[in-house]
C-alpha cells in the first residue's frame, strides 16, 4: 500500500473522529428548551424544515438569487459525488468504463465551475466579501480543488497529489465550516422546533 494512501486513511480516521465529536456534543446538548406553551405541531414542522422550507420560494431571499442558489446546490452535489468516487479509489478500484468516466467528468466540470463562480462572488461582490472570512475561502478552494482532482484521477495517473489533497480536505472538515455536514441536520431540526412550537411552520396553505 502506497504511503499517500496510508496518509489518506489516517486523515479519514481523523475526519470521522472529529465529526463524531461534534455529533456526540450536539446530542448531549439535547433538544431546544422552550418554556412557553406550544402553539403548533412539531411532528409536521420538523419534517417541513427538511423539505418544503428548503425550497427557494420559501426561504428569506433565495428566490431573489436563483442562479447563486442553483450553483450552490450543484456544488454540493458535486462534493457528495466526489466523496463517493474517493471511497471507490481508496478501496483500490478505478472507474474505467467510458460512460461513467465521461459522465462524471461532465458533471463534475459543471459543479467545479459552480464552485469557482461562488468563490469569485465572495471575492468581488461587496456584500459577500464583507461577511466572508478566511474559512469561507479555504473551504471553497479545498472542495473545488477536490472536484477538479477527481476529474484528473479519471483521466491521469495522479494518485499521490489526489490523495494528499483529499487528506488535507478530510482533516479540515471537522475544523472549519465544512463541519456543517454534521451541524446542518441539527440546525434544520432546531428551526423546525422553533417555528413549529410557535405554530408558524408549516404554513397553513402548505400540505406535507
């Protein structure tokens, strides 16, 4: 086994351990405490938080920025696909079927471009630049680079560079903002709890 694959395995262990730390910490904190009298139905509000509330038309301003919202969705899909391909490569298998190679190449090329567009927006859009911090740029660069290198692995013999970049990304996940892979679910649960407790979610004219 090559040394860079061993590094990637250790990085994966660090990533999983870090994410488990955040997960256990969140579970121990428990659900939100609200001492007011409930005015809604949490059994409907919490599922709505993960479904209908995610629709851009139901978010505060996403519907005003559909291109950016769509780019973000595609970027995340590309990240998940790249992670799946990473595990396939880590297991010692390589994707060689032309249909899958070029299908993944085309899809990840689009999602990588989306990541680059999001990065450029942070750099040059005045509002986004003011609310961004180094973590935002590092996270974007790591994930966009990961997707680009996944394309590279499908066509070229670059395992050392690919696995080392993947290792840096894995170690950074539980440290930086990328740990939202864990926090996302708890954040949506808390939103559903908060608005459901007050009878605001789901809206009366929406069925789930």
